[in-house]
């Protein structure tokens, strides 16, 4: 049976944790906290025996503070992993994995950029602007770890591209970043909807091939 790793929150006092339901417990004396950062080590430690994964909620985001587990188990697995990672076979495998990830990333960047261009669908006279815009949005949104909507797997790439375009325009072509939005429930979402509507109106002008003045905020943003 696979050892169970329980999710807990950090306690108020040192070496205490809070379980779901509010129960507070002290960390066993022979356990230590394995800091986050080494996914391979953390994975093996959690698979080797009982452990507590410390997660802290800040706003809408959850941060890992590490894993409490038996200190001797952590030391043993760390030693085994260090020995494994020192071999030529491991080095070659890591290089191959990195190359495979790089290729996959390059393919995704191309796919995402094509999806952005398809969503923009500008008239021929504005193809140069669409090209520059697609490049700017793709470079901003697709880096691994960027945390943007382009990195999510929950929605199709076409929706990711649309959301990324609207988000980019919100920051680049509107006064959103300098607005003083009241701290009222739903107010920021309301402002974003309003700005998204304005951005779509701008996009429609470029799609229909209308004359757009040089003062257009979109042209200023990509110049």
C-alpha cells in the first residue's frame, strides 16, 4: 500500500501543523522539513513513508513550504539520489530530456502563435501589425513558468490565444495598470469586462480593414 502524504497548513508555533478540520499537531521529533525545490527528491521521500506536505494559502495562490518526513529517510534518499545523479547515464538522460522539452516548447510556441494570428484575423492591409502583435504576445505568454493563460492545459489553445490577446491589450492599450479600482467584490472583474469590450471593438476595426489613425493605442503599443 502506498504511504500516505497528508496536506497540512503551517501552525502558528514552530514545528506545528494544522490539519483539515483545524486539528493542530506537533511535528514528530525525528522528522525534519525537506524544503521545496528538488521535485525528484520530494517525490521519492513522499513515496518512501508517511509525510506531511505543508501548503500555505496566500490570496488565491497556494505555496508549498516543503515536506515533513522522517529525517533518516530524507538523508538516505538524498544520498542515493546524489550517487545516481553523478553517473554518466543520468547526465545523458537529463540532456536528452532537456532536448525533448525544448523541442516540445518550440512546437507549442509555433502552435500558439498561429492560434493568435487566427484569432486576430486582421484584414490584409494590417497583416504586418498582426504579425508584430502575435510575436509580442507569444514572447510574453509562452515561456515555461510564466503563469499566464497560455500555459494552462484546462482550455483549448484557441481559447488560450484569445484570452492572451485580450490580456495583452488590457495592459498595453488601456489605462488598466494605472486605474484606481475600488476594492469591492466583483469590481475588478467588471472593469476587465468593460476593457475587453473596448479591445474587441479595436480588433474589429482592424479585421474589417477600416482606416485606423496613427493615434490608435494598438499601433502605439507595437511601435
